[in-house]
């Protein structure tokens, strides 16, 4: 069943009518409705183009959170081979909000790390909706240290509303774990490529995305706080999330201008959820290209360039 966003309701109506006609034809072979259904298809295609031609930041947030978007597990299964997961932080537990392990990308040994949200109620609960606990960040640190030791590139796939804010997570050192993971991103002497595949929420995303090269899917978002949280703080009204989304400059296009993101990966018309295979393929091509850009840089220079990159963040496009 197709899940439509609020602003897609007119599209849902047209596509629903076309499907109803075809369902009627399947039960009555004498009915000839293909011409009328095809006309509705054309109308729906035109409406889809119009809806996605000029998206507001808030609508991009909605698309980034779409439950049918491909998640970390989908990318790992499609793009990587010989994936061998690593579990646990050698301290407390294994955090299922974080997937990570050794794998091959285009037959090249790599380490892959990512947030996993889940794709149905049961798996979303199991993965804590992609909200990482301290042990998840410490698992990521283990993986990055392994990559550094064996000279393996690191690929991170970011999709989280933010780090888990629960009492237990705070008691186990949530802030310290995020800071250590971010620090490790800056320290490792191997190529680190990160892709925001959905939501990049706050420090929970920064801890995986402090990379040599950061790519963002066209309708993904990356921000210090959610629009609802920002609106609640600034205006004491979460319903002002549209204004907050505009002010946060959280879209891939804005962040490229500011020098935070290095590449925008085009999504299929209507978002990654309308053609997951095409979206996954586009991400794979972008990762390959970005890794190739880094191959000629020495391990020592990689760290120096990464530090310079983040010292300059925000210095571009401020007058825009």
C-alpha cells in the first residue's frame, strides 16, 4: 500500500481512481477502461512533477522521514558483498540502531557503518527508530579503529532523528560517546565517506558524518535540531515547524552552499521511496566516485585536509 504525505493527497486521489478503474476491469473483462485510466496516469505524472518542482524545506523533511524510503539495511544488502556484522561495544550491550561491519564495496574491502530505522512496527521498535544509544556510538568507534588499523576506507550511512535522549542513555554517557565518535571520525587516517540517506539529526548524525566527503540525497535533511524542536524552543509552539525548517537551512541544497555537504545525489521523481532501486544505485555511484577522489591522498594528508574542511564549515554562502 502506497503511503502518501500530506501534500500528496491530491495525487493520491488521482492514482487511487486509476487503480479503482483497473480493479473493476479485472473483475469484468468486458469493461474497457484503459483509455480513461491512462489519462489519469498522465494527469498524476504531471501533478507529481509539479509537486516536486519547488519543495519547501518542511516538505523535504517529510520526504526524508517517509517510512518507505530505503534504509541502511537496504543499501548494505544491495551495494555490499561479504558483509560481516560486528556486534556490541565490549562494555554494555549491542545497539541495534546501528549496523556496522566488514564488507566489500565493488570488491574493495571496506568498513560500513549506518543507522537503521526499521521498515515496520516490529523492526522499528527493535532498532529504536534509528535513535542511537551510547553503546551504538562505541560500537562505531570500534569499527573505525579497526578500519584505521587495517587501512580500510569507512563508509557511513546516516539516517537518524537524533541520539536517544532516554535516562539510561544519559546515565551511560550519551554526550561523551557522541563526542568520542566525532573525535574518532577526525582522527582516523583512512578515507571516510558519509551519505545522508534520510534524516541527519543533531549530534547523533554528526558522530558518523564528520567525513572527508559528505553526500546528501536530494530530499534528505541535516540539522542541529528538528524543526519541531526548534519551533518549541524559539516560539513555544511546535506548529511553527514550517518557519523553523526554513530558518534552519537544513536541505541538501542549502548545506552544499554552506560547504557542509560536498555533493547532492539526485533522487527519482517523487523521492527515493518511489524507486528504491534507482536511489540505491545512485548512492552507490556517488560513493564510488567520492572514494576515488580520496585514493591519491596520503593518510597523513587525509587527516590534515579533514581538519581544514571542518574549520571552514559555514564560511561559504553566509551572505545568501
